[in-house]
C-alpha cells in the first residue's frame, strides 16, 4: 500500500459531535440502499401533429398523436435522446426521481462530513495556538 493512509471511519470521533454525525450518515446510507432503479436525465411527454391534411390531429378541436415519451441524458459529453414505451417511461421516471433523491442525500452526507472536518479543525487550531520556541 504505497501512498495510501488507512484511517478508521471513527478515528478521533468524540461521542458528542462525531457520534451524532455518524448516526445521521448511517441513516442516509440505509435510505440510499433502499432504492432500486437509478438513472439520470429528463423525461418528456409530447404530443405531435403530423403533415397529413385529413388527419385527426388537424381536426377542430385537434387530437394530436401521442403521448410519446422522450428520455434525454448526457452520454460521453453529448445529449442522447430516446423514445420510450409507456412501460419504459414508468421505469425511467422512477429512476430519475430516485437519482434526484439520492443526489440530495449525498449532499446532506457531504455537509455532515464537512461539518465534522470543520469542527475538528477548529479544535486543533485552539489547541495549537501556543507559540513554540526553539
């Protein structure tokens, strides 16, 4: 193991600050583990009008074709779009919703971690404020 330092997850945690942060993080981890489908992107439901003159989509009132479900996402730096069946759209909608929930939970997890780091940094600063003469 070159260049890596192993630090146990609870290294130096005080019961008062770190313990409660670890409990909140553990709760977030349990919630994240409960998700099934996860995917990134946007799902759009569209109705279209064709070019045929005597079509129902040109009637009064118009009855456009559809719904058609379009899933767009970023893949290798490019926007990719795909038409989905209604069944596929249900799975994609659930995956997108789950992705957004997980993303929000990861932000909370990061906030807890930063809060823990900052609280330790402040404690170290206070203890190392003495000048060392040598």
